[in-house]
C-alpha cells in the first residue's frame, strides 16, 4: 500500500482506501510522510466531528472585529500529507469544505483563503456506506487494503466466525432411536 501512496503523492492525486481495521492503512501513510518530509495531519472523523477540528478554529480576536478568519496552524490546510480515517462519517460541512480543498488545493472559509501545500490526502473507510458509495467515484484512486475481501466489506461476517441465521439442529430423540 505504501507504493500506492507514494505514486499518488508524486502524481498529485488523492487516494481512497477501503479496508478492515488493523490493516496498517495509517502506518503506511505515516511511513510515506516521513520519507517525503513535510507536515502530516491525521484525524479519525466521526458523526460529531466539527469543522474546526479539521480545518482550524475561528480566530476569536478577529471575530470581535467582525471578521471571520480561521487559524489553520497545525491543521489540514497546512499539511503536506493527510490521512483521514472514516472520512465519510464527517458532516456535510466537512465533506463540502474537504471537496473544495482537495480539488482546488485552496481552503476558503470566511475571509480566510489559503493555498494548500497538500501533496496527497488518503481517506480511509472500513466499508462504504450509502454516503461513501455516492462520493467514492469522485476519488481518482481507490484501493482495497490487504485483507479487505469485497464480500467482507459489504457486511459479510464469515471472517469473524459468526454465522447468522438459524443454528444447526441437534439430533432429536427420533434420530437417537433410529441410530444403530
């Protein structure tokens, strides 16, 4: 997977990785980031993740003056390499801002407009939910991580040793009497 991340960084494209937890997606991005140099931004998105956790908080001093300005230091708009885990769990506000940032390499919010040095952003998901299935075709590069079997990604749980449905019946008294 590291080779794919490097290839995307060189090509200036972003990557969507579909894979089960524990398949070293984030480790591959960390290693590539160390080799490329620059700043790494990593975050696990959730349903309650707020845009300021990804893009930076609003500068309250400037807000008192009536200007909406975002402090982007150490956040995604200043990163060279980014890893966003469970990327499609982000809110509409995050996904829309992210779409503009990834496509145009510019972050805009209020009076803040920053050119983004981002070489590659790797978005990761364990499985594609409805929102992800709609957005995934926009990702120029998509890859399943090692160990990510397509049936398992669709919610199939055979890999966990769990069988859903009716358990096999134990032989009843009639079967015991019929046995020799």
